C-alpha cells in the first residue's frame, strides 16, 4: 500500500511539473502570436485532443496475473525503446478503475472492456450518476471471453446451479464483476442468491483449489493463466452461458458478442458456449494527436512482440482495430488507422 501511494504521488508530482512547463510554453506562444505571428506554424491539435506529449506514460492494466498486465508490460518496454518514453505499468482492479485513472489524470493509457466503457459514458453501473466524458480509444484489441468455472466436486453444471453457492465474482468494479452482474441478471439472479466473494483471478483460483470457493467468473482472454494453473491441481468444468440467458445478453447489450471456449482449453472435451466483450486500448484525451499517433504506430508496428506477450493477444490485428468499439477513436489513432487503410466506423 505504501508503494502504491508513493507511486501515485510521484506520478502526480511529475505531471504537475510537466503541466506547469507546458503552461509557460503555451503562454509564450500566445505572446508571440499577439505580437504579430502568422499562420505558417504547426497545425493546432486535432479537435478533442490535448497537448500532452508522450514523455511520461503510465499504463493502467489489471491484476498482475492477468492478460492486461502482461500485454501492458510488453507495450511499456516498446514505448521506452521506440519513443524514449518514461513508461510504467500499474497493476489495478482493471476496467472501472482504469477509466477512473484515465479521467482523473492519473494514467495516460489503459486497457478496458467495452461494456465498462459503455456504462461510463451513460452513467450506469459503477458510474451511476457519474458519467464520464472524453473517453477515447486507440483500438479494439481481442475478445474477452466470459468464463464461468466450477469445481467438479461442487456438482455445478449451469448458471442456475450457482444459487446458494460460494462464487467469486471478480474485484469490485472490475470488468469481471460488471459481467458477473449482467450474466446473473440475464438468468433472473443476483448476488443475493449466493455467497459472492470479490476476488481477483489468482485469489479466486487459489480459493477454488483450497475448497473455499465452488465457482468463479473469469472474464479474460483465453486461456487465462490462473485457470491453466488451476487445471494442474483441481478438477473443474466450464459452465456454459447458453439458452434464454445468453439470448437476453445478446439482445439487450450491443457490446456482447457470441463466443465459445474451445475444447481442450482447460482439459474439457467439448466446446462450451458463452459470450464475450471486446477489449480496448484507451488513451487519455489530454494526449496530443501527434503523441497518440506515435503510440499507435509503436503498438501496431511491433505486433509480433505484442502477440508474444500472451496467447490471447495473438488475436489482435490492425485490420480489426475498429471492430466492436464502444467509444470514439482518439484523433491520433484515427489518423494512423486511416493512413493504413483501416475502415473507420461512422460513429468513431
């Protein structure tokens, strides 16, 4: 805890210094303009973009055992190598916390899930009566698959069977927890129907191995490292999200997509029906168009390294960078994608 607070304090301090320096520079520019400057200088930043450069970049990810963290760590190294950025990776509770970090000025880049973005924009879920403005994406990445697992010993075989059981539903405010709420609601259930524990992937699987938790929601790329590790010492099944509950999720929420967990992913013999949500790489609206252009270029020009960071990241492609977006593109990202012939949606 001491480290986390100190880290945030240092980040806040250097941002203040940077902002002060930027303010002085801006004031100087205004003075020169007032003294008769012409329009032959550099173009202004694109509408909606700020003026912050890529010198200091904090990447908000997720739990240290999750895919976000592993992809984020690789990306951080690339930003340092390619742009000379002072880049750092921050372990977090994932989507909702990451959105807060972005909009509060405590992170420049972040990984989020599409449903959390949608809730932040409309002021629902963890953002009830606190809608967020200025959310911008660099790209859609890969689908996060909603994986519900239960120990074989528990006898749980369906979502309905979770009633009255000890169930891990993800960190409070995480994308996992948001999904858990929506999935349960689609089956006319809620936390009141079970003993809900708010645990990270690693904590949930540890508790399953110890017999204290019977089932867990794990929304991530496939395979999830914690579940792969669990399969080495604990028998569990993948619980399907199917039937009317699945239909309700797909009908009511644009951000859910039809998905499946392939057979043998966790030693199960058959494919299992479920739903998924697209992950997003997000950028602060305070970053300039040029900064985000360079950040976007660094990401996609080094996809081999990104793919090698985790198996789930292998699904990231430049061609599909706008598929399933739930927030507008940052102008810098849009410029890069347009130059590389990526189709830009009308509402991006």
